[in-house]
C-alpha cells in the first residue's frame, strides 16, 4: 500500500513539476517574442533598443539551457546544437590574440600594422578580427535567436501554437501601424526610428523591406491555420452542429491573411512583392495535406478566395506606386556593385575572415574610386551570405552549409512525414485529434517562411533585425517535434504503469 501511494504521489509530482516548468518557460518565450517584435525593428547596433532586447531575452536563454540540461535535446535539434557550437568557436577564434608577426600577414591588416607602427605599438598582440569590439557586439546579437530557438524546442505543441498566434498578432499590428503612417504622411509620429523610409509603410520597423519580410513570412503561418480550421468547421456543419468558436477562429485567420497580403503590397518592396507570390503558392500547397478529411478542398478554396480579394484591393490601392517600384532597373541598383566588391574581398580574406561586424569600416577602405556611390552609405553587403563569408571566413561558410543541410533534412521529414512526424500524421488519419494536423501544417509553413527569408537574404539583410531573427528562430524550432512526445510522455507512462502494477499487487494480496 505504501509503495503504491509513493508511486502515485511521484507520478502526480512529476506531472505538476513538468507542467509548472513548461508554464514558466512558455511565459518567458512569449515575453521574449513580444519584446523582440516591439523593439527589434532596427538593424543597426547604434540603437539602444537592440541592447535592451538582448537584455530582456537573456532570462529566456538561461531558462531554456536549464530545461534542456534536465530533459535533453529532441533528436532533430542535435545538428543545430553542433552548429551553435561551431559559431561559438568561431567567435573565440576571431578574438584570440596573436603575435604581430602572425596577424600582420593576414589580409587587410597591413594598414592597421602601419598605423600601430607609427604610434610605436607595432609589436603588440592583436586578435584576428579587425574590429574586436564589433565582433563582441555581433556575438551578443545572437542572444535573441538562441533564446527563442532553444526555448521553443522545450515547449509542447499547444504552447508553440500559441506563440504563432502571438507573431501573427504582431503582423496585424505592423500592418495597422503602416496604414496609419501612410495616412499621416512623412511627418507621422509613428515612425519610431531616426533613419527610416518616411512616406512609406514600415510599421514597427525602420525599413520597408523588413516590414514586407515580416508580412510575407507570416502569410504561410496564417494559411496553416486556415487549413487546420476549415475541415473541422466543415465536418461539424455536416453533422448539424455549429461550432461558433471554431468559426470565429477561422474568420480571424482569414482576416489576418487578407491584411498581411494587402499590407505587403502597399509596403512597395520589390523583394517583398516578389516573395509574396511564392508565399501565396506555399499557402496553397499547405491545403492538400488533409485531403483524407472532409472539407480539405474547401480549405484551399477559402485561402484562394481570400488571397484574390486581398490582391485586388492591394493593387487597386497602390498600383501606381507599385509599378513605379517594379519599373526600376534592379541591375542599376547599388547592390550589384556592393556584392561584387564584397565577393572579391571575401575571397581574399579566406580562410579566417576579417571579423564579425567589420564590414562597414572594411568596405569604406577597399572600395575603388570607380565603385564610389554618390549619396549612399554602405552599411551592409545586401547579401548576407557574402557578408558572412567575408566576416567569418571558412567557418562562416561551414555554418551556412551546415544549416542548409539541417534545414533540408527537416523539410524532408516534415513534407514526407517521416521520423517523429509520422506518429502525428497517424493521429490525423485515424481521426483521434484535430490538433496534430495544425501542428504539421505549421511546421510546413515554417519551412516556407524560412526559405523565403533565406532567398530575401540574397539581396538584403532581413535577418539582421532582432524581430525577423526572432521569427526565423521560432520557425526553425517548430520544425522539430517537441521532446514531450518522445520522452516525457513515456516517462509519465512508466509512472502510471508502476502505480497500476502496485495497485494490482495490493488487490491480489487483499
């Protein structure tokens, strides 16, 4: 009897302790996401808000590491953890002091050596990075994505769904603020950054391209909710039941998709408009997932109707300005020159790179007179793959390739329903629960959003804003099924099995 009571008490204590830990971590992740979306709209480190966001999200990182230490990583996240380790090693390598005889022979260090020699400090030790202070700042910028990625990994499906609703809510807020900015003109007090695209819709960002990036990236997530809600509403309607709550959720998802599409169009970002088309195709590709359930065809129809109506309104409202943007010759853009100069410098800087955060001073020192751009301050390469290669060298290339491998493996598992996702798929097909299908749809939507942001990074730097880094980290985390389904439920089952067996023995002895 005593053994049974202890076993039963242990099971209850385990459940309560696990639930309490999850609640704390979920609240911290939600808090971090709110802070990131509110304050993370700038890409420049000169803004105090970036440092504030890092400070506010630091508790989430600590809690996430503690949780992972207790429960371990999900299988699908192990390669990602190795990549994080490589990134940490890269920062340490760039900050490692070297004797002047070594670091002076590194590419682009000649001018620094000459300047130090003129000051009588030619023999001092110095790190590989040309700008060690900026390298430290760049490393601190990773606090935000690491906090959210590691934190969300330890959340269950329900909590992840709630976080997607948080970011969708901020997408709606950004769209609304952007409309107010347009209505009030360039002098609107709703432009929150000194350097901003005044006169355009930028929302809570400083740049219209980054505003558009948030909006088109959220479109597949909203489409996933439509795909999950329409069949449920359809089935209940056929049975003569009216699920008011589900219909309200479906209406909210449709309104969100409509708003995101219209807001992306009026942001007048060429890359945003181009990638929005692929976001819409991706949203349609999500719908056939539930072809085995009644109402799946209606899900695709609802999304298509909402998208067409939004396109009609968005084009009618801002067609002239959109055409003006699209008529501009993309090859006349400064990005082509910047990319060429950056690529040449990156090849020269291999294998160690010039140091994270060194792009701006380095570019100013290496550009040729023929490449000078009038009235243009080059603060980024507008191609994150080239900039990472320049600043991080061969380790940066390894990180990019490693992430792409991890991402493709996740895509294969999610879209072909393999590995840990197969069990969730079986729950859908047997009709045991409607929720897992939404989780699988959200994971597929996450792959689309990640791919869109990666493509955008070829011509801009959306992932250098804390807000988009946070969204990117969230999407990466939901590609991995939570460990809850792998180990914690199994552990709970062992507790219950011990309790039942103990009770059975007591019954036999009685």
